[in-house]
C-alpha cells in the first residue's frame, strides 16, 4: 500500500512537472512543441540528446526527494502543494523569460542587445493611430479626446456589436462568427 501511494505520488509530481514545463513554453504566442524541449532539459540528465526510461525514473525520484522536505518518504498535502507552487513559479519564470526574449527579438531591430528610444517608438502605436482616434472620437473638434468622448465612442461600439447601428444581426448573433454567412452557413448575398 505504501509503495503504491509512493509511486502514485511520484507520478503525480512528474506529471505536474511535465505539465508545468509544457505550459511554460506553450503559452500564448510561444512556439508549438517547445514543451518537448523543456522535457529534454529536465530529463536528459546526461545531456546526450536522448531521454531514457532510466533518466525519467532518476528525475522522478529526484523530484520526489526534493518535494519530501521532511525526508519521511511520503508527501504530505502541504509538501505536495509547496512542490506544485514551486513548479508553477518555475513555469511562470520560464514563460516570462521566453516572453522577454520574444519582445527583445521583435523590438531590437539593430540586434545590439538593447532597445533604444527610437526602436521603442517605432514599435509602439504611432501618431497615425492617435490621428485616426481623434478623427473618429473628437466630437468637439478640439484636437483632443476627452473622457466623455471616449465613453460615447465606447457606447457606440457596444451598440454596433449588438447590431443596433443598422438593424442587421451580426454573425455572432446568428450563432456564427462570420457576419457575411447566414444561419445555414450560406452567404447572405
């Protein structure tokens, strides 16, 4: 019984680690399959580019030992929770690191390892975006957008989403996401 509980707990700890690793690299915007890279980082103990059953068993045993903070050979609910929290923190840190690397790759156009003010300005919303917003939302034509004008614009957009601006139902209101398709999937035209 104790051996079964020990093995079950070990498998749970391993599963949490693999799931955490996969989520660390498979987050929105990440590359698909990056969780497999993380798997190799965690389980390819001899760094030979292969993961063997023995390496997985060694990694599971080490993970269990690390989680068993009182060394009694069992994981209490508190130890399991602490291990899960630590794995989540590792996954979050890996996700943040990956996100920062993607941002640096996108923003650092001269690839000097730093982001200049010019690179940051070129990447962000420019004057064109603000000009378009002013032309749409500036009701009193003073060249600025007031909070009231923004609230009015938000309400108008909400009405359009509901189909209130021209009386036509939108695709999502007919059960689909393509406004040019009717209920049966055929074109309205």
